[in-house]
């Protein structure tokens, strides 16, 4: 990588590529009793299940949080990515909530974790602007799940301010808590972009789909399109298209489709679509 400026945008596909899969064998091996009781098919859809009691909800969620964050160390892929950029002027924006960037020793002052983290609780109704590390209570919950797949009522997390129920700090409703660190990193992200706007910069976009494209995917395209000193490398097995304006409408088009329409903008020379295995490419870059 010839540039010293690296902006990383990471979505769910990066963690999936690192082995943090929400379905298949990993799910079946760790949630057999929940599958038998609730007919769950994967961890993503299970997160929307309407549990009848808080005791049941936290029995499931404690295992989910532990498996995907609290009980995990850094995966090799994230460690390799850190090795690749650690001596660069990098910044990370991610929608992932597994904290793998933190676990892999990325500088916490260079990470904007936009959608929250499994590792923290917040007041369910956001009565105050603070989040709480849940590592210890999550481990206690797991040890106390009974045969009915419930935790004891006295272990239900309560807000220390209003006394109401706590929830995981995830952006899933209007009550998501954006604490002091969240706001500091939001400004740090904006400051980083401003600091490299006139310099050669490589944007590495990993596994970003269309659940929340307005956070990383579309801004990365737009910023690179407008700045001829920037290059965008998009790592994605399935979605390498670009958002293109056709008269009054926007449409997703592949590079070939854009060329067929005769829309040969110089941006295409700075756009690098990659569908190969992320880890294999990083291994080659590290050689």
C-alpha cells in the first residue's frame, strides 16, 4: 500500500469472514437447547424472538453476547488487518458490535463504533446517557441458566438511575444511547476525513451490504467519487455494484453495466472491486 492514509469501513461480512458466523454449525453447536425449544434457525433472527419473560430473554441473550463478544478474543483475520495498518495513519468506522477491532489492538481513539456493542448495557428507555460493561453479569447469567432456559429473576439487569430494565447497547430503536465516547469518536471520524481530504487515501471497505448502506457504503462511494486522490477497494462476495444516478433515479450497477452504458467516469479507475476471500488478500499484502 503506497499511501499512509487508510480509512477502513467494516460491516458484518468482515466478521463472518473471520469465522463469527451467526448460522450453521457454530449456531447449532452452541444453541441446541434453544433450537429445540424455540425452533430457532440462526442467531440473527433469534434476536427478534418475542420472549414471554425477561428471564427467558436474558438466558438466550447472555449466551449470544458471550459467544459473539464477551467470551471471544481477537480472531486471526482482525489481527492480520491490524498488522497491515498499524504503522499507517488509519481510522476505522464499523457497524459491527462484536468489538473485534478493540480486541485486535486497534487504537480505540481511531475507531467509530456507530451501532453500539454487545459488551455494554444501557437503560432500556435511555433515561441517562451512560453505558455499562456487562462482562461479569453476562458470565454469571450463563452459569445460572436453568433447565427451563431461564435465569433467576434476581439477576435481571436493572437501571441504576430509574430502576427500570436494562438493555444491550444496540441501535435497534429510538432509545439507543450515544454516550460521551460515541460522540467523541463521531467527531474524530469527521476530523480524520477532513485531515486527509487533500491527500492520497485508500478506503478499504469490508463486507458492507445493504442493511445500513448510508453509514459506510454510500458515503465511501460518494467521497471517493468526489476526490480524485482517493481510491476505494470494496471487499464483498456478493455486492460489488455502485450506486449510479440515471436521470432522476438511482440504480445499482456493476462496473461492466456502467461501461456498457458509456458512463466512463475516471472514478472507475480508482474503484477496486474484490470478491476474493478477504483473508487471502490480506495475507498477500502482508508478504
